[in-house]
C-alpha cells in the first residue's frame, strides 16, 4: 500500500511531523495552492487555523480528503455547506487549550476585581491613591459555553469561591439551558463567553444583552469575535451600562491600529492569546501525530466534530 498523502495548509512556524517520515507523503501548501492540491490529499492538516482558504477551496472539482484536522478548538473558519454534507471526518485540537484559557480568564477576573489596571496606571503616574477592591468569594458568574473550555473556567472560578452558572445549548444535569441565560445574566457579576461560533450564537451579545447586565458587572469573551456586536459593547461601556469588559477575540483579526476599540474606556484588549502558552505549537504537533497514527491503524479518532452543530459534543455520563 502506498503512503497516504498528508497535505498541510502551512504557516510559520511549521508543525513538527518528523515522526511521520516514511509513513506519510507530506506536502505543504499556502492558501493560493490549496485548491489545486486538495484532490490529491488523503488527509488535510489545517495548521494555518486563521485561514478561510479551506472554506473557499472545498467546493471545487475532484476528490476530497477523508479526514481534515483543524489545529484549533474552533472550526467556524473551516466549515462550508459542501464539507458539512460530505463524508469527510473533521477533528479539532480539543485538549490543548482548555487549561490555558481558563487560567487566562481567571487572571482577567482577578485583575478586574483587584483593579490591577488602575494600580498600574496610577504607578505610571506616580500617584498614591488608596482604593477598595472587590472580594471574589461569593460573587456570581455566568459561563456561556458548556464545552471543555467553559467547564475548566467553571472549575477554576469555583476554586476561588465564585458561584458559577454554566450555560449550554440545552439543560442537563448541572448545566443550564439557553432559556435561562437572560435570568442568570441579570444576577451576574461576571459574564464569560467560551462558546463556539454557530449561526445561533453569532451576534448574541448585543445591546439588548448588555442592557440586562448589572452596572457593576464585567463581560469577558474568549470564544469567537463575531459572537459580540462590538459597537454595542463599546456603547455599553461608554454609557457605563456595565463596569468593564475584556476581549481576546474580535470580528476582524488582527485588530487594526485605527480600530476605535483600542480607546474604549474600561475595555481590556488582548491579541487572541488566551490559549497560547509556551510550547503550544509543539503540543499541537504531538496531538496530530498521535491522531494520525490512530487513523493509519484504522482506529477511531478522538475529537470528532459534529459538522451540523459546529463543535465536538460533550458526552454526559450515561449518554
């Protein structure tokens, strides 16, 4: 049997695939060459997970890979109607980013509660100004998104004494359904988005939603940028409908220097880095190589995306 062809939609630095030498015919492509190379590929590794090239190239002529792996948690840049309807298996990088993102969110919550941004600004001005900070224990958080990221965020916040309501698409066991979100939001001190981008979540955080929040509450998004109507969030902050917000993801990335979001009061802007800790690319490479070995042996793959839903379903005990 000939070696399978592994096509990598590449970006710098490239993945470490040395363990697959002699076990796969590895070919690399950029966005411009993807459409021409797709028909010859048995497996596609989308290493450039910020690219929309697969969604654009997939509807073309010829065979398509049997397996596509996305080197990120979200697959919204990948899926198109033709890929969704195909028999191609799609997997993602579940297991790599959950803990780092949860730590990042916990850091943001602590920074807001203890007013670290204010302290750093006053230090820069050489001003001694005593203030009172917020106690986290006993505060309320709503985490939107009941997947592995949302669950890990919940676990760390509970360890700090925060009372957390985890909200998913549907209610089950200790998870609230989407129908409870408005009621829970009105009581929350922290609203944290860790949900995938789907047609039902696109634009869900808008003026109406921010109007439900308490004036003392903060909003954090580590999910996907298009879930937030950014102009509405900026207006809510300017009008002090809410006390603060932090965005790690945006409608357009990278955020251009002329974006008005840089100057919105009480908004922390970070460059889509919440899940990226030292060595994360090596961990992504190791995960893919292990998954390739399973695929080559005919074993079931982990992290299989439900292409209709747009994410990997979490299986509850007993399901």
